[in-house]
């Protein structure tokens, strides 16, 4: 296989891995309530309660296991962790497809949370094969894969759900297994043995990962930025449907089309706009622009008086897609190459913690401000104000960090203490895959 072709297939395989995961998550959204009603024989309200517990189980497992898989990938390489993850996702979807009882669904979601934690490994893989100056663009492609999966998944699930609530789960299992075979045949290892480090169980947990990374003081600031940003963005898909039904009497199809249009714009910002803007303005500036757009959009949606204002601020919100890849691009340069798995494990754990807290907090706020209009506290947009506040906090932290740590440049060796088995940037590098370079195989001993 020619080097250039192999390079592109490697990048494609990683993006497909992420895309398949998001499609799988999206596929089950339209049909999960019907499947829960079928299994429990209860009402939609009861199904919603169980569905909330399923989301919690999935997010909690991701929170716990993201650092574990990230550290394992730093020790044994990215490829085996990713392949085992894809097999785990296949098993999860099959479990849910054949589930005769509700507890089957919980086992499946627990497995999915563990396997889905390998997204941190996929991001670390991307960092391995990408030169530092191109990481923001590549992280933008990851975000675009997320957005595309969010668009495709519910559409596929809704269409296949016409043939029965279990059919989409079989489809998701088939996609995951096909991706496993593709990765088995195409995906090379990205982390040479010379760049690996020992597995340390003390660092293979959410707190341990953060403690291990505290030597890089800028990392803690940037993790806080991503946490508050994710706290807001994870609440959006949960509360948006309730809000638009309450305020604008949207139908389910209108909600789906609106979220789909947002997903397209969000993916466009990440895949197309991030790289040229980062090159021209610098990653910190692009990150700040994205955060400003997010805060403006959330506040505007909260006070929208008609659907035209709503659509306007949703359009503004698509620009917020610039923030995650820009921040991740800066973040990836703060640690050495053999710490990328641990770093992305910590990032994924922070995101999972936000997934646990954000949707739960948003629904509670929405319930409080819509349950008793006569009390004078009626304000359906309250959750979006909370989201805007979270983004403003992220913006302030990021602006301070950008000035304090000069985030527009890659840190020099002097900026990092010499940690055992985690040399500073520049001391040991993983050969990158550039679009114009030949594929670099791991060095032979």
C-alpha cells in the first residue's frame, strides 16, 4: 500500500471510529422510549425516568474508565485499545437489540460507557499522527465527526424504527463490527514502543489523571475551560426539545430538523473554519470567539420571543463549534507525546462528568421555572441562562490562561518539570503523519 494512501486511510479510520460511536448514540434516541415502554409495560413518564438512569450509567462509566483506557493506550499502544472498544460497542448494541428485560439495557449501557471511553484514545491517536501546528484542524475534524453523527444517527434511527424499535440496534451493531474489521485490516499503531511508559494504577482514575497532569499547570486551567463548556453544551440536546415544545409548541419533526440544521452548521465550523482561522488569528483568539458565540447564543435563546429570534441565535450558536478544537489544539501541546493518552483520558473524564451534571441540572431548573407559572417564577429559558453563565466562566478562565501561560506557542522544555517516564515536549516525539509526508512506521529495535 502506498504511503500516502495508508496515511489517509489511517486518518479516515479514526474519524469513522468516532462517527460510528456518535451514530450509535443517535440511532437509539428516537426508539429508546418505545423500547422501554415495551419492556416495562409502563407509561412514557416511567420510560423517561429509566432512560435518565441509562444516560447516567453510560456517562458514569465513561467518567471512570476514560483515564484507565487513556493510560492503557500510553502503555500498550492505541490500536489494541481502540479495537477492543469497537468489539465492546458491538456487544452493547446486540445486548440492547435482544434485551428481554430492562437490566439487559443497563448492562449494555455500562459496556458502552466503558467502550466509549476509548474516544480519548482516538483523540490521542490523532495527536500522535499529527504535527502540532495541524492538531487544531484535525481536532476540528473530530468535532465534525461528532456533529455528523449527531445528524445522521437520529435520522437512521427514526427511519429504521418504523420496522420495530429493535431494528436500529442491530444496525448499530453491524456498523460497529464493520468498523472493527476495517480497523483490524487498516489501522496501524501510532505510538512507537520507545515512546510508551509504564501503566500506573494511581494515575488510571479521574482524580489520579488530573493529579499526574498538575505538573503542567496550564493543563488544569484548560481542563476547567472544557468542563464548563461541556457543562453547557451537554445540557443543550437534553433541554432543547422541552423548551421549544413549551414556548413554541414545536412538533418532534420540527425539533429534529432544527437540531439537524444546528449540527450541520456546528460541523461546518469545526471542519472548515477552524484551521484557516487558527492559522490567521491563532488558536487562543479562535477559542475566545467560539466561547463568545456560545454565550451569546445561549442567552439569546433564553429570551427569544419568536421562532425567528430562536433561529437567529441557533445560527450564532453554530460558530461555537470553533471553541472545542481550538482549545484541544492548545491543550495537546502542553504535555509530551507519551502523555497524550493520559491527557485525553482526563479530558474525556471531565466531559463525562459534565454529561452527568449538565442534563440533570438543566432539567431540574426547567422543571422549577415551568411547573408553577402562577408563582411569578415562570421562565422556560432559565436553563439557557445557566448555560450562558457556565460558558462565561469558561471564557474568563481561558482568557486568563492565555495571558498567563502564553498559549499561542508550544511550551519549551524549561516550562515543564522533568517527570519520570514522561519527558517534556521535544525530548521524544512520535513521528507524525502529515498530508504530504510518507507514513512513518515505528522504529525497529
